[in-house]
C-alpha cells in the first residue's frame, strides 16, 4: 500500500511540476525579439548620449512599416514579414548632429509628419505612396514651426497638434498644406498630449494634466489635475478604447504610472498606480494603449507590457530589457518609444543607445485574451509580495488550494463569497499553483511570491 501511495505522490508531483515548467516556458518565450538595428556610424547627442529617439509605425499599400528617429534624420523599415525585416529609406533631418535629442512622428492619410525639438529644424511631410520603393518629402518648411517637442494627429477631425510651448492646432484638410486653426494657451508649457475627437489631454510637466475641448477656437480647459499621488513631471499618456480611463506617466525617477478615471470629466479620480520597479529610480517614459493592454517604454528597464482589462488591478504580462545602461537617478537612457498598432502581434520599440527593435507578443495577446474570455476568477497581484486577492465572477462554493513546487498543499479554504484575500507572508518566496474548484470544474493558475 505504501508503495502505491508513493507512486501516486510521484505522479502527482510530476504533474504539478510539469504544469509549473510549462507555465514558466510560456512566460520565457512570450516576448520574442524579431529584429534589432543600430548604426554605429551615427553620432550620439551631446545631452543624453542618445543616437536614437522616437519610434512610429504605419500601414501603406498593404505592407507595414516602422520608423525611428536619430540625430541625423528618420529611418524607414519594412516590417511586414517577421522573418525578413529590412531598411527601405532614410530622410535627412533639416537639422542634424549631436544637437538633436528629440524627433517625433505621426502619420495621416498616407503621409508621415516629422518634427524635431532642436536646432534650425522644420516640419517635414513625407508622401508614403511610393513605398515599398521609397518615400518622397513633399513639404519641408519652417514657416509654420521651427521646433516641436511632440505632435499628435486627431485623424477623426484631421487636425495636427504641435507642442511648442503652447499647443498650436492646424487643419489637415489638405494633408500637405497645414493651415492654422487655433492655439491652446497653457499656464507654462505643453510637453505632450493625446487627442480623441477634439478632446485634448495635455501633459503639462510640473503643472499636471489639462483637458481641453479643442473643437472651437480659443479652447478653454474642461478640467485640470494639478494634485495627485506620486506627482512628478507629467509627461505623456493614452486613453483606453472605451474612453473611460486615461493612463499617464510622470517622467520622474521612482514615480509609477497613474490610472485616471475620466468617465466624468468634471470628477477626475486616480484609481491607482502601477509599474514594475526594477530599481527605486526606475522611470516610465512613453506608453500606448491597444485593447486590453498598455505597452510601455521604460527608461533603463526596456519594453514592458501590462494587462489593463481590470484597471484597478493592472498586471505585468511581458517584458524585454533593451538597455545595457544601469539605472542612474540623474540620467535618461534606454527605451524611449513604443508602437503596438501592427498586425500579428508585432511591437516596435526604440532604445536611445541601441536603436530599433521589433518584437512579437502574439502569444501574450492570445493567452491573455483566452484568460479574459474564459476566466471564472481573477487572481491579483501576480507576482505578489504577500497579499493575494481572488475575485470570482459567480457567487458559489469554491475550494481554493495552493500547492508548492514539491507538490505539497500549503493552503486550503472553501469560500462562498465573491472575493477572497489571502496572506502568503508565512510562505517561502517562490512559484506556487493556485487550484480553484467549483461544480466539478478545476482551474489552475501559477503565481509568483517574491
């Protein structure tokens, strides 16, 4: 009898270990590097030793492209085929060299708009219709603007927003001949902004966040968020697809990203903060939301991807460190920009020192969507430092078992309520399986206690 019990225990342990190893294997392969490019002949900037800056992407003539800015100009890549990513063209900047720190891009109606924030620069517009052969610069002038820190295009209303101290708004009724529409006057300056259907979310640096109705000339603020947790230099943000949540970052060492409820513009509420902090001086830079995920370029830390399907419980689901630079509380180095709006799970990332990256995150998107669509419960935070929450979609009897990597059941409880909080502080750090059973159905999820 003892022999058979031992055999059963070995089989049980083997099963649980295989589940753990399989789960670890999935996580290890979720962010796949497809391509990386850098040109060692290009000069770095004088300020931050960054050869590269912003990244962007677009689709043209049935193919997909990525661009990255450098101290010398704008570099174009065909990223359609994951197995054959190639450079296709280069547009020299009007200003070039070590003085250049920032470039920014946005596409609209078959054209790419390019700006820089240093030197005797200009607004450049490239016609993309000649791709995959080349691009053609059809506008290069400093009449409308010489320098701009960031730009954004509200495609629905064909308006170009230019951050250059205040915000200057231009109509793109004729895409290659922008015409002045209005100016958004700010208390100090606009660093960046996000616009959807004439509502502009303006990141105002030390002054916080401003929301404007830009549908009419001389826009007035709808609301201002000047005081909030972990406030720093309000840098950039993005709106969720449903328009209820705006997630923004403060470009300040040690400050996490903020989840802001904007469902009622008159009652702005911070729902929480989040960010994987590899160091007390970790710092977020740029982020873009697509579906249930936010894609983030974090200085020093690289590319991070978070599931925001539950804005109150944001969970990291993947990452890739693009940077070899150690975290420095007085510097900005590493990952700069992010662009996730391509097919087949392709994500573009720029690194200030290491150039242009293309990643494949299709396994993350697929696995997380399956979890969201089929999930009868949610476990968060994961990884956790001790407290584990389990939220059930249906109020019924659930049995909870937590099993360590030796196959030992270290926790068991039966609950009927919709949620459960478990304190894991007494357990050793490591990997565990949470088994949830109800109505003859069992689900298993891996958690990490650190």
